[in-house]
């Protein structure tokens, strides 16, 4: 079970705990797989990793 908390824009809230990061990524992946299918989700995540912090514009 995952809970997403909507923090105010002024808050400096960050997720830094590796376990929390892994759980958040797993939740995002599960939603993506359900919404667009495993193959498309894999392509999406590979494209994100390929960006490696580069400006997409």
C-alpha cells in the first residue's frame, strides 16, 4: 500500500531513503504497466534512463 502526500510548493520535502525511493518507483511502474502495458512501460522507462538528466527540450 502506498500513500502519496501532496506537499505544498513551499515545502522542501524530499524522499531520500532508498527503501522509500524503491517503493515509489515500484508504485509508478505498477501504474504505468497497468495503464499502457508492460512493453510500452519498459520503453518509457528505458527512454527516461537514457536521458540521464539531459534537458529533453
